[in-house]
C-alpha cells in the first residue's frame, strides 16, 4: 500500500569533484529517487531502460535493498546511458564532459501490470511526452502525481510541458526554472502563476538555500538545507530530494498540506545525505538511526519559541 | 530595564526604486534599528551625530515613538550625512549616486551618562575604532554586545576589526562578508573560524534566502526570509533585522541560545516590514497586531510535524 512508481533515467555516471573521482558508478535519476524513498518506508518500483552492459551487480545494488526493477527494460544489444561530469574547485560549477544517451534515446516505457496502481507516481526529469505516457498507462489515478522537469524542456517543448503539468498534482523545479516558466522575477508571483496551471502544490528548490513549498490555497512552507561541513558530491541531490519527498507521502498515504510539509523535510534529509559521499554510496548504506538523527537536526535547526 | 543603546549613522537618504522615488527622508542605520527594536518592546537610545539641517520634525519621527535621542550630537555649523541610491529594475543591484559624509566624517561619540548601562549594546556598521570607543565608555558591561560590520572594514581596517570582534558577543554579517573575513568558501567552516575569534554567536545573513545563527557550542538555527509579494525598497533591511534582533533580547533580558533563536525571527519580522514601503515609513506606523500576525506567519512557514 506504500507503492511508489518512479520513472526517469537509469545510467552510468563518472564523477569528478575536488574530493576525488569515481569509476563508472550507478547513476541517473531513478537510483537516487528509489534509494531515498526507502529511508521513509516506501516500496519503490523503477520504470526505465538499460543496455546489455548493465550487469547483475548493478541491479543487485537496487534489488538487495528492496527496489523493484521489474519495470526496467533491458535492451541487450544497446548500451546504458552514460554521463560524466566535473565540478569546479569551489563546487559551484559543473561541467558535463560526456553524455551518451544510448538506449535511453528511444526510451518508450511500458509500465508492467504490477506497477499500474501505485499510491504515488514520481515522474523524474525526462521528456514531458514520456511523462504523459506513463500517466496514461495507470489503471487507477494515483493519490498523488509528482513531476520534476528542467530548463531544457521549458525552453524546447513548452506545449508538451504545459499539457503534462495539467495532469499532475505537484511540480518540483528550482528557482531559475520557476522564473523561466512563469516569466516573473518575484518568486511569489512566479509561484502563483505556476500554481494557476492546475497544480495542488509547487516546490521551488533553492540549492543550498533550501526549498519552498506552495499550496494552491495560499499556504507557504520553507525548509532550509542542512549546513554541511563539506559537500563531497552534489550529483543527484535534487533526485534524492524527490525520493525522500515522494517516499514519505507514499508511506503515509495522505496528501494534505501538513503531510506535504513533512515530506519536503524528508526530501531535505535525503538530499543532505546524498551530498556527503559520491553517487548513491551514502544512500545505499543508511541506517534508520541515521535518518532519525538527521530528522532531529532539521527540527533543532528550525524550531523556535518566540515570547510575544 | 529593557534599555538598548544603538550607535551608527543618522542621515538623510534619497532612494529610487522601480516603485517610486523619495525626497530627503530620514535614513542611516540608527532609525531603522531603533524603530524596529520598538516592535519587540525595547527602549532604544541613539548615539550619533547630525548637522544643523536636521530639523525638529526629523527628531520628532523618533522621539514621538519613544526613541531617546539625547545621545545625538547636533553640529549646528555642519550638514547631516546624505546618501542617495538607485535600485535596478529587478531590484538586484543598487547604485550609490551620492555619499556626503558631512558631520559624520569626524564622528567622535560621547555617550551620555544615561546611556552607559544598557542591557544590550548594538553597534551599527561604522569604523571598528568608533565601535570600540563606544564599548569603552560603558560603565557596566552590557549583557550582550552585538556588532554589525561590512566588507569595507574587513578589507581596509582588518586589525581594528579583529580587536573589536574580540570585545563583542555577537557579530552580524552577510554570507559574502563571512567568506571574506574567514577565507573559507564552505559556510560552516567560515562560521567555525569566525566564532573561534571569541564570539558567543554569529549571524550570517543571506538576503532573501534568510539568515543562519551559529553558537560557539555548535548550535545552528535557520530563519527564512518571508516570501513577499513585492519588495518596494530593501534599504535598511539589514539594520531593521539588527533592530528586531537586539530589541527582542533587550526586552527579554536573556542571552541563551533559545532567546537568540527567537531574536533572529524577530529580526526577520522587522526586516520583512522594512522592505514593504520606502525608508522607515512602514516601521514608523506598525501596530502590535501587525507584528503579532507576522510572527505567526513565520511560525506557520517553518513548523512541521514529521511522523517517523
């Protein structure tokens, strides 16, 4: 009953930061989302595609932790998507060294029967058309449909994007994207304009400045980012946020504003863990105790008692 | 017993933003600090200097609301400091059109006897040497000494600044200044390094991304900025933050971390009011009910209940 269906890329990444360099590690959006959702008790199912080079060891990283990969199509004669990137010495800039879409270029998802009635559907950042196709394959309207997108789709496929936004409940974007999508500079005005497209909730992520949650009824909630001693690798932080967020909702089974507020905190918790090690490494090995402690850190960081 | 002594500039400002243009209005740091401190029950006393052109009407803006101006020296044969500036159409950039220091150039404060035993001393952004001179004139060590500074003093008078920092309890700066002062990029490292100079608390302001409070014991607290429909004039927002912060502490008479947390919320409340109208206009006319409602907005914006 806490089923969470996730779609997006499943890939190989090679990452270089001032703290080190990885080989070909498991990457793309879905592993971050799925592993993060586990922290809050969701049962995640991935819909994606990989090539014949995605060996069983990579699947095992996901399956051994309870991530269902039945919906991952294996194209034996093709190669898995590959991305490599390098961060600047101050970590503020990322340069993409290589993007090979490979089998992901012709990704045409077929949702298996077992994945057509989830509580929550989390649409990772892919073409709006594919996001739509996943929604249309649902047998029952999920309690909540969440979508991620990016400037690329806002600029290249605005009409498809508008159509997809109309079909979902929650849109998650960053502040630059919110301004781009709304043509408004003031964030509050941007949020109002985007919500009026038919969304119930809008999340505007501000990187290490936290995230804002807006409801169509006018509610506003803010969650800060944790103040970390060091960020080893920010790759996947946004996807980890989406995973903690959607995973929390799937496991609670409620979609009211109070649940959404807790869910963005859950997303910030998993986002913070993600940045502390390379790739999904930290997310693969979290204990319940670590998650609990970090939730408490967020509580300590935001609770105040003002005598007035 | 809720005395708050404030030092800094008292000036005329002329401000231009996309929303309009003011004439010569009351400005400088101290009016913003003093008027904001009133919102939370402080009894503010200003130590500053003005010229013969600072007519009684300007004094009346302060005195009629309960701000003590006994410590404001009037140099009859000189002119009051004058600053004018213009904001860009997106409000992200400010151009200084004119700065005439006038009588403020030779400001050599004499603290009147009635202002030498405050609960809290708030040192606005002026030369570190003058900040020191004020501290040295205190008869009794205030419960808390708070200081503001800026990149100008970090770069031009680093030794004086280091000396002054050693004499105070709380330093309030923005994120760029924190990085400049510490030579650290990662904010947590910058905070640790600055706190080690002998401070009890450090506030790092992040503009419309809120503010962080660090304690020397390792406590971290975050307060967001309010999401405003529109910012009419951000001049004085930092000083208004300082006023709400120091005013809250003066009126509570406690300096523990929990009080500091509430005080940065108080500072964000007054900072948000400041931006909604030109100059100190909004701060001059606030009702207790307005302050109360805004405090509640901050509570609503940050409270969450995560079931874990």
